[in-house]
C-alpha cells in the first residue's frame, strides 16, 4: 500500500497528508458505495480534537457530497464510537479522522466497512489509484448531490451503549480519568457520571494543540500522581482517539494491557465467558503474563504486533478476549475493535464483582524486567535470515534456562532489527541481549 498503512492514511497535516488527499478519499468513497448499490451512499464521519481534524472533516464531506453521498457528522467522538455507530446506524462505511497517540501536528484518515471492521485492502487500493489519478469518477449533479447531516444523536447512542453495557452501580467509587485532551473528553465523564461514580477528570479541555501533550496513556505519570494525591480507588488513561486504555491502581501503580488481559481473562473464565479458556496477546506481551496465565490454567495464542492481527485471530477462532501491552484491548463478544472506555468499564465490573482492589487483582502477575535494543542494519531481511543470528537467539534462550526469553524481529517500517530480552533481573536481560547483539554486529548500518 502506498498511502494506507496498518492504521489508515497517517502523516503530518498538510505535508504528507493533505486536504487534497482527504477530498479525493471522500470523492471515491462516496462514488464507490453509491455505484455499487445504485443508491445514495450513507457515510458516517467522526474526528478527534486536533486542530487539523476540522479541516480534514470539511474536505472529506465536500468530496462525499460531491460524489452523491450523504455525510452524517458525529463530530468529536472516540474511534470505536464511529465503528459502533457504523453498524448500529446501518451505514455503508465509517470514516475516522485521527492520529491516535501522535502529536497534534499529525493526523490520519481511517476507514471501516459496514460491519465496523477495518476497510478491506482491495477497496483501499482502489482509493489509492484514484488519489494518483489512475481512474476517474463522475461528479454528482442536480438532486443526486449529497447532503450533510448533523448526527449528534449517533454520539448520544454510543454513550447510551456504553452505559447500558455496565450492569452495576459505581456509587461511592472514586475514579480518576485522564482524557488526553482528546476524543474521550466529551464521552468518558458522562458515562461514569451516569453510573454514579465520583469522577475526578484531568486533561479534558482540548484546544486543538494539547492532545496527547504530557497526558493520556502515553504519559501516565500525571494520572498516577492524581490518583495518589486525591486518594482515588482507580484511574484510567486514554489515548487521543480513546481506543486504548491503561489503568492506575489505588497505590499509583500502572496497570498495562498485559495486566488488564490477565485480570479480565481470569474473571471471564471464572464465569464461563472466556471462549476456549484462551486469551490472545501479541508476541511482545511480557513473559510474566504468560507465566501467570499458565498458573491460572488459561491458554493463550500469540499473534504478531498490531491490533488487526489480534482481532483477525479472535475472529477466525471465535476467541472473546485479546489485546496489546499498549492497552488496546478487544472484548470479542461485544465489539470488533479496541475501545478504551469499554475496557475501563470491564475492569470496573471485575473490581466490583470480586470486591478486591485493582492491586490485589493484579498481584499474581510478576512482570519481568525487559530490555529492548533497536539495531539499525544495512538489510533487515539478510540480518533476520543469518544463521549466526538465529543461532545466537537459541544460545541466549539456553543461557536463560527457561527463566526468560529473547525475541528478535524486524521493524515493519524502518531498517531496524529489534532485540527484546525478558528475564528475572535487568542484568540477565542485558547479558542475554549481548549474545544476540554480538551476532548482529556485522549487519549494522
């Protein structure tokens, strides 16, 4: 793919991702779905809070209606809210304007199909061909021109869906929320207020420039201090588009995606809701998670890094829980994408039902120290196929004698080989990595 990566078309606003790109995406999508079904296409559009999102929204809408589609605007809403409403409102597709956890200078355009899944690659390839001028699509005229609908009721339905998913009260529970000055700012607090929680919110005053700035799931220290200073029971931090969630326990300790998978996996399995007793993490999950799942008699099936790989595995095999260390958690029985606010509600369900604190629920997991080294190489494929490198990985794991692991993988976007060691101590990590780094020396750029 030339423009669309694993998480949409992303780049610096009006540099690598321009208004012209957005207009053309709208033009092709509006024409494609209308022509395929011989009727006006219905497309729902949502955005995050960065300044350029409004510019891209206007360009997308202009393209959509010029091609004869009706554009329904959800305005500022989490990415999973667009996916939910695409299905709930029976739209042909959904468009999300967001660069997630990236700085405000970046933005992105992501498309989901009518089932709420990431858009099929064959459609994205057609859009790219149109962007590059390889095909033409007609302009709508007369009464075939589309219209724009202010669709605030769709956002309200998404909020109602989140509230309805929680069959418990949070009366008397003190909860901290870090909305990252992003898309969660207009949604998270109303959800927890409706459930009766005592909500203390930080970073929910977006100004177009402060999204993800020293806040949210990528900068969680502010929430940690907030939880401890305010004496809160738990805290939740979202990223810019609120599809991720990290938690903070009552002691101020970070509860990452691995710990969330463990806590929710054990609870769901206890109540017969974990399909095949299996959790789906990625290969980058902490070795301590795998050990804890073994001790809890739960199975796990690892995937490549990326939520799309996690969900592909879950969908293929019918698994009900998977996710990433970064806090991108998918509850397959109720959603087809990660939803940060839904993740925090599911954690609260466990805390309330088990009558334990979050630190107590996480206690069985002993996360191992990690050391990650990125090695810039001349040819990453040659490095990954080198028998000496492969042999060094085996020697490193033999050195750890079953008390850890070494993972070597090539970067998907850069000429880098990533070497990750996990072991009971930082010194053992360093020693294990050293074995592999020595073998990679001849490949360094």
